[in-house]
C-alpha cells in the first residue's frame, strides 16, 4: 500500500519541488504518490476568483469557503485533511508517525490572509502549523510535513534503523553525532565513542540527550518528563494526543 498525498494549492507548479529529489524523490511513485490540484479550477465565476475581502475590514484577501469546499470535496476519501495555518496546532513527530502509517493525507494550502474560518468545521479539517512563524503560503508547510512522513515509509530510508531512536521520540532531542577525522581543528571525538563499549556508549548518549534537551528545549523536558522534572502545576497546557 502506498501513502497517497493530495495537495490543494493555488501554486501547483511548486510541487514536487524539493520532494522530487533525494530519498523522497526516489520513492515518489513507489512508496508514495503525489497529486496536486489547483484550487482555482474550482472557482465558479467568470473571473475564476478564489478570494474576497475580509469581513469586518482590514488588509489582504481571504480564500472563499465555497471554492475551498468544492476543491476538498473533489478529493475527499477518508484520508486525514490537514489545513495549513499558523493558527493551527504545531505538528510534532508523534503526529507525523501516525500520518505515516495511514493511507496518506490531503493538504489544503492557504495564501494571502488565509482561509475562511467556516471551512474548518464544515469539512472537519485538522488545523496544522509547522511552527510559530508566518509563511506566505501553506505549500512549504505541506512539503515539510510530507518530507517528514515520506522518510518514515517502509523502504524509503537506506538503513531501516535510522528512523528509530530519533529526536522527539522519547520527548528528547537525539544525542550528538561525530565522524572522522578523530581530531579536527583541535577538537577530538569524545573518548567513550571510540571505546567500543556499547553499554557505556548507550549510557553516554542518553545523558547527552537529556543534557541537550534541558539546555535547548526545556519545553520538551517539561512536557515529557524526559529529565524527570515535575512540571510546575498549571504552568503549561499539556494537550498532547
Ligand atoms: N494572516 C494569517 C497568516 C496568513 S499566511 C495569520 O496571521 O494567522 C498565508 C498562508 O500561509 C496561511 O493561510 C497558511 O496556509 C500558510 N502558513 C503561514 N504560516 C504557516 C505556518 N506557520 N504553518 C502552516 N501554514 C502556514
């Protein structure tokens, strides 16, 4: 079974773009398929308009719900429907893993000021964000999510095990990696990694993962208890899955 991706966009020429190269590109047509549809093809007026001015005033244009619904309805088949929006829940690796074992996904890419709010409920869309910054369109976000999913599909990554034990899987960042030369610009690969002692290496890596997560991503440490810290009561909103 292959992972079927459908992307609804005003700029279908952006695809497959970077997804046509390297691992994802080689697997395209085998482990996964990509179908892009131009939202403009679902416009009904003679100007083929897809957007209109925001109700209540303000700058920019909003994508029309009737046009978006027609586009969604033309491809909807039970696959998860993800609407790209900075107002969505930031996507994490756990959701990527869920998606990757499913039948695929339909991505709705916004542009301009975004999507008419009514479409989310009317078509049961999952509002997803790729992070706390604003892009000019949802296409790069959809590509980011697809890249993350496709590399997990069976047969896509060279060594099957390189998809295991990665950053975020235990609520921790991955441990740091090193490769030859052993000494480079006066910096030497940690001795433990050259010891051949697999138990010591595993313990060291786990320690490093905890240390780096504490330093760089205290939010992950808190959320998953990776470093055994009790979350301060009421200090965060744990709405994970
Ligand atoms: N006015 C909106 C931003 C619109 S950006 C706001 O302030 O919330 C235009 C489109 O880019 C959005 O409709 C969405 O599809 C996409 N986009 C922008 N930032 C994104 C993000 N962080 N994650 C996912 N999609 C994003």
